[in-house]
C-alpha cells in the first residue's frame, strides 16, 4: 500500500486522507496533535481535518504527503511488531522509552518530519531503504 506522491491523482489523495485520518483516530490523538503532525497550523485547520476524514483529497503538497507517508509507515511498522495488539500504537506513542523522552509522540510533535522519521526508523530499520 504505497502512499500518494506529489504527482498522485485526486482519487489517490482522497484515499490517503481517509487512511491517515483513520490511523490518527486509532491512535486516539487529540485534534491539536493531528493538526500538528500534518503541519496544519493555520486558521481553518480543524475544518480541513473534518474534510479529510470524509475523504476530501489531501492537497498536492510535497511536505504534507511526506508527513502522511511517515504516519502510514509508523502505523504499518506497529502492525508488523505487534500484530495481535491493536492498542500497542496508542500506548507506545504516548509512553516514555529509552529512545524517546518524554514520548515518541512528543518527539514527533516537537521535531516535525525529522521526529517522525526518527520514530519510524526506530520501529522499522527498513524505512530508510
């Protein structure tokens, strides 16, 4: 399941929007954290999240699509590591560990794409291939 790229179709970006929003809901992230992970800090970002949730296509924006790719990669890594524990992602993301303090989620929120990359790489060393 390959995430949309900057030259993707509107239909692909619509599917991507629903998938990413579903993942963030499974992770039980606060709306502010969802906006931050997607880099949506401008006014009206809450409305954008509601649109994405309903399948409105993500904009053809390289940075936004890269953030989505990291969210999907992190989520897929959890399924490989913890195939029988659907609660693992939301617990792990919000708990301090030896690699991420105060938590992996805090690192992603504070460091943006670089933090997301660090978390994904920690979960799945093949993410950098």
